[in-house]
């Protein structure tokens, strides 16, 4: 086929073409040169210059609103069936404040299949102080140019062109639109998102991000390479642009992005001076060819499942039936993986499934489904779906166990699609526990669970009584949560990594002083010295967990512990956090970091009510002087003393090479929830209006997820008052402490032996203990028969905390068998014994 350009804009251009299918089920032989010739370089230059002229385009500003109105007016001038402003509540990137925001939407209704939609979009908001040319004027202009061209060409499907607002503050505009579309049941066949497609240094390559399917992105790559000479590269999934919201609700997406990332990103230099217009034009042309080709083919049909018939030679392939008005017939293609022979089966257009027989048991097969229309046009092939015929059921997958108060919740993946599947069978510690008909969840609430670790396995059963083979299945280990009231776990999460400006030993000393007289266990979890980090199993015996995270140049909680704390809170545990998170900046700035549901550290928003965490100025000059204005915390509520920094302690923490005039790397937060009580306000040395009085301490008690959060390092403060503040937090969460005269407390006067970690373990585990006096001690490993396996330590021992690693070997240097072992710490006055599990 070919495209003919007509002079009159009142006439429509209709393009028809045939696709050929090769043995790899990819589409070739498409000539779209005439269509791509409609892309006008003058439009790209003029529109991008005009968008840049809307200074900043920060969400919620007059410039942003004016740019939205301008985009809407351009869509209207193009003659679209519908142009509207899609309003929602967004958020401003630099302040975090809620602001009215508006997506700009233009709709062109399809002439044959109006219910099927193709969405093309890019965001138009920018960050404060940036012209926003590449990020993301280019994606917006690309959307507008494709809209201009396709509005004058007849399309079978409906096209929706969207300029998204409030992307820079958390993809809020696309999240709003995609979720509303899913709720309406919109049949979006494909969403193509363009974001940063024209930085100056790019020439012949592009990155393609995708969702669960790669087929559309592979089509873009094929067309870009053959038509405009751009080599697209699949780059995995990404949650950093507007396609992500569509992918999350189940739509197929492609995110088109420049290959060499802009070096003027989010700066005042992101202007048209750094734009490669030739590259931008070709990126838009490849995107135009892709969406138009998708529009002119039958909508692809996704194979929903491959079911094992259970006879060892047959598989049933299932899909959602397509529109008979669009589809004339299907071809189901299959082949044995590793073989070249491709077999095809003709299937009628009213079918939604087909049983493929004559297969070999245990052989993996791959399947594609192609829909054909009456003219011989064919749909794209979605990614290959695999299946293997068996005569006995497969094992369920991903058995996980989660602690609940005095019970254990078990979850597994219900991947058993066998047509003769009957039920699941659950085992605990090698014995039958329960038969579960169809559910993939079970709560083990046996009152005899106690505090011991338990091992679970699960099998699948068919109607003939055949069971899946669990002999090679690794057991899932878990124990019930005790959440013992009055019992405290104190975790020293501070780190010396990357010049974090903290002495972890001083943090540990502060914790031990503050908690004397309580029923607590100290857990040293410094990233710089401890290979065994705190995990959920370490938390769940305790009613309160205290975490000291005083490192100033990285967020220690995000490295594994934050999600565990979130779950611990959800089952009734209580948390006290104290620390800081900021950075040392070499020029004045206020840096913002957003925490929102769906991000990797969403617990900050969902559990600790942080909307934005802000790191004010903290500078390090050439004379090794750290300049900071954070010198204390004003009490905002009765019972919490005013706190002032201890300059001597701060210098000792920071290091003898540094001089400090305030606590380095400070932070404060804007909070989501008015239900929290503000405990402390930022004390600025110079009463700087950017920081003075900002929230640096708050609590949430008396409801779900109880915690107290100090967003500053307590051990850097005047010691008696800091201890009193921590003890008050513990008291708020239900444990009464004797603050007394706030004098420094003594370290524990008893022998303490912590639970080994990890536990269960393989191949090594760490044992930590506290000796309250300088005296001889022995640390030994025994088997369950009472026979000594390994002497780990025997000799004089200084007072304080100690760590010993066991590598699973006996005294002869031989690896011991998997099983339960005891470890015993003994002095002349006391003996403490605990249990551990070695896995193979």
C-alpha cells in the first residue's frame, strides 16, 4: 500500500497495507515513508520554543496553567472531535503543596472500532527554575505533532492525545487519568509515552521501556531501524514516567526515551540550545509509524492461560475472544522450545480456547496467537506464552510465610492450571496440616505454635489422587509473632559508610544508657561492620523496636529494614525512630525528596506520614568546617524537654578532622496526616525562616501503627535531656521508664546473649553478646544431644558488646549437618543458652 497526500484538509487519507509473517512471528515489509514525510520540522521548533517561553511550567503556577491553555488551543485549532481539561489535585514539585492541576486531552474517534483506544502522551510540567525543553517539552511537542498529522487521516481506532500535568511531583496526572480509564473500562489497546527525546548528544540510538509485554516496543524498534535509522534498545521496565500508571492498571505501554541522558536535566540549562531537532524528528516519526500501524491492524489478542489437561500430552490454550466484526479467523502457532519446526492451527473467530494434543510429556512448548481480518491484515503477536504437559500436578510456587500475633499466615502462587487439579495440601514440620480446596492463603493459628521456628511445604493434588513432588522443595521457615509487651529491641542502624559523619559506637552507648532498667536487647546493625542486617524475624518477639539511624549521608532504613518495620507496625508492633537524613551541599539549596504510595520506600508516606523530607543547607568548606544551622529542637508538647546540640559530642561523632558549628546533614518534613502530634520544631541558630519551627519530631499513638519519630540524631544532643526524650517516647508507647534526675545511666549489669542472625542460616551466622565485667567466658555450640560441636571462644573477655561468627563447621573443620543447634555463653556467675537452625 501507499499513502497519498491530498491538498484539501477536508478530505481524509486512508491507508491500507499488508503484513507478512516470518518464522519468528515478527512483522516486516511495512512502507510508511509518505506518512513520516508529514512530520514538519518547523512545527517542532516553533512549538518547543513557545513551550519554553512559559517560564518554568511548575505545576500550580500561572505559567503552567497558561501552557495548558495554549496546548488546548492548539488541539482545538487542529479540529479534534473533543478537547478538554481533565482536572485533578496535583502537587507542586518544590514545595509539596497540593495545587489544582489539569491534563490536556484531545480525542479523535475511530471510524471502524471507536471503542478501541490508542493513547499518545507526554508531560508538559517542568521543575522550578528549568525551561523544561527536553524534559519534557519534547515529549509534549511530539504528542502534538502526531495529533496534528493523524487528525487529518482516517483511523480505525480512537486516538487519545494527552499532555500530562504534575508528572514531576509523582506522576500524579497520569495516575489520575489511567485509574479513571480503568474504572470506566476503557479498552486501551496501547499507550505510547514520550519523555526526553531530543538531547543534543543523541544521534542513532534510543531506549525503549515497556510493561509486561515487549511486542509493541519491538515493533517500534523494527520501524525505527528500517524507516529512520534509529536503533532502539529494550531497557526493561521503568516507573519514572507517565506510561507507568497505565502499565500498573494492565494496559500495554512503550516509554520512548533518548539513549544518552541529558546532562542539563532539571537545570536552568535545559533549553532549546541543547536540543537535536533532527534526532527529535526521527524519534517522533518512529512513534507515529508505530501507533498508526497498531491502529490499522486487528487488535492483538493476549493468551490468558495455558492449562495442563493432565494426560501428559495435551495443553489447553485460552484467550479472551476478540471482536468477530474485526476478526475473520485466528492462527495458533506453537513449537517445542529448542526446535525450529513451527506448527499452526486454524481457529474460528468465535473461539476463546483450543486444546492442542499430541504433545510430549515434560517438553516445554511456546505459543503465539495471531488474529486475521477479512482483508488478510494480521494482528501483532504478543510475547510468547509457554506451557508443558504433565500427568501429575506441578508444585505450587512462591510459598511465603508471614508472622501474625500468635499465628502464621501462609501465601502461595496459585499457578496450578491443570484441568484435573483438585486441591492443595499443606505440611508443617514434615506432618500433614490441612487440605485447602482453592484458596492460596491459610492462617495457621495452632495455639501450640509458641515462639519456635516452623518449616512449611505445600503440594498440589489432582482428582486421581496424584500429588506433586515436594522432595526437592526447600521449606519455608517462619514463627508466630509474640510482640511481647514491655520487651524492647534496640537496633543501632547508624553507619560509617560514605562519610556519614557518625560514630556508631557512640550511638550504641547512648542507646544502652537510655534503656538501662528496661527489658531490652541491643542489636548492633552497622552496615560498615555487620554482614547480617536486622530482619523481620528479629523484630517480632518484641513489643517495641527502637531504631537509631544517625548516618547523615544515606538513608540506612531504605536498605532492607524499612519494609520490615512497615510490616511490623501493621501487625501491632510499636516503633521509635531517631536519626537524620540529608547531605553536605557545596552551594546553598533546599533539596526535596518525595515519598508517595507506589515508590520503593512508600512506608515513609503510608506508615510515618511523610509527604516530603527536606534537607536544608549543610556545607563543608576547604578548612574542614561543617556549617549547619540546626542546633536543637523546640519542644511542642508537654513531657518532651527542649533539646540543644552538644558541640563536643557532635565533633567526636563527626571526626577529629572536622570542626562543626551545627549538626550536619539536618532534615525536616512536611507531613501528610493531621492526626499526628508534632513533638519538636527545628531550632535554627539564626532563626532562618526556611527552617525555624519546621517539624522534626512527631508521634502517632492511640490507633493503628503507633510510633514516635525523631528526625534528628538524639545522641548528638545534650545527654540527660536526650535520654529523657527517648524514655518519654517509650512511655508514650506503653512502657514506663524511670527518668529520675536525668543523670547518665549505667550500662547493663547482666550477661546478655542475642539471637543469632540470620536464623535460620547458611553458611554463616553472627552471634552477639554483652559481658558486663572483665572476666573469663566461653562460647560453645552443641547439638540437640548435648554434644559439643564447636568451641568459638574461651578466655578473658573485656566488658562490652562482642561479635563472633560461626561458619557451620565443627572443631575438626568439617561442615556439620543441617538441623537445630544450641549456643551457650558461660561465665563464672551466669550461663545463657539459645537455639539456632542450620539449613542446607
